[in-house]
């Protein structure tokens, strides 16, 4: 059993502020900066391509509503989904070092994104070193999660891959919405899940059915209930990379030291 972690700032109803406030006690200035990143809103319909691979990386995005995903296309046309993005995510941090995007971005559902020029991060970097440290840390968490994905694809069977994927989704959703509990909507096609995990949609369908018959999950329409979370954790050797992070090194004084992982 993991011990209880208490979020650092009260919930606000804004997914980006709630995500940052989970890890950090936000100042009024921090909240103003995060609000400023969301001044503009733009919508896309499901399956719309928001940004092509190789496009200029002048704009980053905050996910306001809906789900989208980053992907790469191989020379023969096959797609590899690299990351699923949920409300509260900042999209673009891995591309900050490049003038052109190394991944494409596509809507998995109808979405509302808040685009902002990456040059606007300059103000945050200047005014709030602690918020800067958190933004960079969240980018590193995404890197570690991608390493976990490489491990699951390279060494785990279909059951273990799908179990790990479902637990990763659940752990991320709990950061911005503690009311998620053990159930969440999964608005992703089996093809998209397969492209994330290196499986065919047939394998994804078969695996979900086997998990349901084994009492590990329940499916109701597009919703998933994790019926046996510990069983899935044991199956996939899952470690929650989002639950706790180490903020002891953050500039301006740390609130407390938190060890990464569950």
C-alpha cells in the first residue's frame, strides 16, 4: 500500500492549474502565468490533424478538453502512437530544442486546445523558477513513461501491455480529477490502443475480453472500471510515475521531499 499524498494547492476547476497545483503550492503569480497560457482557444474535430510531423514548433498547446495523441509515421506508412494527451497536459515540451516537430499531433476526440507561442515560456522562466522546474520535471516524467512503454513493448506480452496502459491512463487522470476512483471513460479506438502498444486491434479486443472474463476489468459502453487494480499492478509490474515527484531541489525552497513512484 502506498501512503497518502496531499495535493499542494486547492483545486480550481482548471485542469492545467489543478495539475500543477497537485505537485506545487502555486503563488498568485504562478496562477496568472498558467491562466495566460490559456488565453486563446481553438477546437478540432475527432481525427483532425492538429500538427503534421516536421511542422514548425512555434506553438505549444494546453489541452483544455478532449483527448489527442502524438505519433510518428514510418516509411511504409505504419503509425506508432507515442503519447496520449489529456486535459491539463502541455504539449510540445519534448520539441522545445528543435525548430520543427519530431511528432505529429492528432485529435482522438473532439478537442479544445489553447495554443501559445513557445516564446511565452520566457516570462515563466524569468519570473517563476519553481514553476519552470515543475514544467521541466513533468517533461522528464513523460520521458520516463516513454521508457516504461519501450520496456512493455519489448518484453511484455499482450495482457501485460494492456494492463500497464490502462493503469497509466488511470494514474494520470487521477492527478487532475480525484473523483475518477476506479472508473474512467476510454474514448480510444482499439486500433489506436494497438498503435500505442505494438498490437493489432484484434489482439487488443481479445485481451480486453480476457481481462473482463478474469474479473480484472469491467466494460460499460466506452467506460472502463478497474475491478482488480492490485491484480493488474502485479501483472504489469506497474509503477505510478505521476503520484509523487521529488520537489526538494526546486528553487526558492521546497515544501517537502517526495520520492518518485508509488
